[in-house]
C-alpha cells in the first residue's frame, strides 16, 4: 500500500517538475529563434540584451534539467530517471501546440492525432516504471 502512495506522489511531483522544466527550455528556445532584427541601433541594442538574457536562461534551464535527472538518479535509481524523461517527452506535443497557438491546451481544443495518442501512452507507461523503481 505504501508503494502505491509513493508512486502516486512521485507521479504528481515528476509531472509538475518535468513539465515546468520542459516548458522553460522550449519557451526560451522559441523566443531565441523568433527575435527580429531591427534597423534602429537603439532597438538592436535592446534586442541583443533580450537575446543575451534568453540565452542565459536557456542554458540555465538545460543545466537545471540535467541536475534534476542527476538528483533523481543519485537519490533513487535510473528507472525513476527513465520515468521522468518519459513524462517530459509525453508532454512535448501539447507544449509545442501551446507555444504555436498561444492558448492553453484543454480537452475541448485538444487534437487527437495518432502522435498525440502515442505520446499519451508514453505517460501511462511511466506509471508502472515508477512503481517498479520503488519496489526494487
């Protein structure tokens, strides 16, 4: 019974932290790729400053994600790292659609393409992996 409780709590925490880390990475990457160039030197200076801060945030997000995986591996095991990666990957299509449209993905506007179903299955594959990582 305690393993099931640990699994549910771990699933909630891994989902929350993993989705936020993935969001940090892809949103800052999107901003870096979409910054326009300007003819005005003052505006160009502001764009370069913004680009610099986004690049720093992007690198910080990558380091934070690697640290997150390292901490999970150090305190638990590699199976929990695999489950955390699966949860992060399963959120990727929804996140990319959110970034593209600017709207939060809900049940009403969610598309059910085959790739979305496959990525949703990845999320549910992570649940027994989390359980197994606590069992052994």
